[in-house]
C-alpha cells in the first residue's frame, strides 16, 4: 500500500522521485489517528499552514490541532517551515516522502492491529470523501470528460499476476508524474492537481463465503 508523495520545497532526489519511507510500528502508531491523518492530508495536498488555519478548515480547536501537529512532527511526518511565521504562529509543511505500508509487517503483532485498523479505515474514508466531493462539484466539460470512475470485474488473476498489474499501473502514474514535473507539456499552464486512486484486490467467490 502506497500513499501519494508529499510535495514541498525539499530538494528532490536525482531521479525526481521523493524518498521512500517504509512505515514501521512506531510511525504507524504516530499517524493512526483520524484528526492527525486529516491534518497530514491537508498539508500534503494544499501546502503549508498554521494550527489556526488548519483548525478553521477542520472545525477543530487550535490548541487541539497544535498538539497533533507536534505529534506529527515528533514522528517525522511534518516539519516547521523556517523563516516564516512568528514564535506564536508556526507554519508546518508535510515532509516530502512516499510512504509505503506492508500489512505483512504487522501480521504477527497483536499490539499494532488497532493502529493498523484505524489507518486503513481512515485511508478508505479519505479516498471515498475525495471521490464524492469531486462528483458534487461543478467542472467544465473538458474536466468531466477527462476524469473517470472505472471498474473491471472480469479478471481472474494469480497473486503474482495481481502484483504485476499493480506494479505496471504504478509505473504509468510515475511516468506521467515525472513528465509533468519536468514541465514538458506545452499546455502546462492549464494543469490542475489530480488525484489518482487505484483499488485492486481479490474477492471471495459465492461458494467461499
């Protein structure tokens, strides 16, 4: 399971891709909280903000948001944007990284199952909310035609084939991301932020349930 890379002004790696952070038990516990995950997502998608600004957007008390911001910083998910703000009003940004979580790492650890469950459920709810928001918004015809909600249900794959499918799809997304970051497109000024959500998983057949 891979999260989208988190943009900020940090220097890119030679390949242009963000560094990869494999989630361990400590980092998973540090992030697996509904409000912390929402805070990190806002900083990831929209850039740096303050506790006051985030509290206003989330409908939360500024003191509560500040506490969660410090918690995220302690676990290396966000960092202070130096040279901006005041001693009373600090600006925070998401650390530029691609997070990878392998649920197999925690299969035999009952102490982390609760945090893992929170993380996975909040991730699914976040993706669902983003899709429903998109559907409720008004977009021009060119953007309505470009977006898609697709589902293919007629595949029968082995685990290796499913893994290969996911790897190939990720390569396609990475290729387009790198091309966009390179500014190669002649109509780059018309570009908007785009979310790509991929969900692929096996399902049990009727006689297996």
